C-alpha cells in the first residue's frame, strides 16, 4: 500500500471556506518527500479543531491508487 506523509496548517476560517465552497474543493500539499499531492478538503473534517487543521498526516492509497485512509501522526 502506498502512502504519503505531509505537514499541514490550515486556520479554521480557511478550512471553512474550503468546506463551504461549491463543488469538490481540493487541497494541495507538498509531501515530505517532495511530491505534490491533491485531495478532497472533506477528508480533513474529522481533524478540524478550534484553531483549524494542524499537524503531520499520512494518507494511505489502495492498490488502484485511490485514497484509502488518512490519519494524523502528531
């Protein structure tokens, strides 16, 4: 299973703009290994706290390259 690790810091207000936007809004991040990764903003919803979404995350992909899961590492 492939995975990508990245750090993220999005304020609560910025995330709300993503979440409330029409259509499928994508978040683009630079992974720790230098790859650029894009994913739907909605997958971050479980990680939104009062100050936004912050931390180191890892996204796991299935064998077809589709997003399988996301978890916060710290």
